[in-house]
C-alpha cells in the first residue's frame, strides 16, 4: 500500500457514532481544497460512515485501512 502524506490529522480514537463524522466534518471545513486529512478511528461504523460522508460532500477517499481494530483514512478535500 502506498504511503500517503497528510496535511492534517484527526484522531477520533475512542469515540463512537456520530462523533467521529461530526469531528471530521468540522475538521474538513478548516482545510483548503486539495489538502489531505488523515483520520484515525476505533469505531467500526466509520467503515460505512466515512465513505458515505466523502461521497455525499464531494471529498475523495484516497485510502482506507484497518489494523488491530484501528481504522485509518486518507481523505482529499474536494472543491467546496
């Protein structure tokens, strides 16, 4: 898997739905279009929620992985 570089990070470890996506939404507003956010979460529902969030709001999910019940996402902010 390609090693991506993020412009910003969001650690949502230990938080449960809907908190990770609420924090993600807030954090994405702070980024410029084209910047990449790395998200780390422990809630399995983020595997469903974050891809839907990206599709709905026009962001690009660059990479999604899971290791030892920790979920990592790299998201490029779309034009908004």
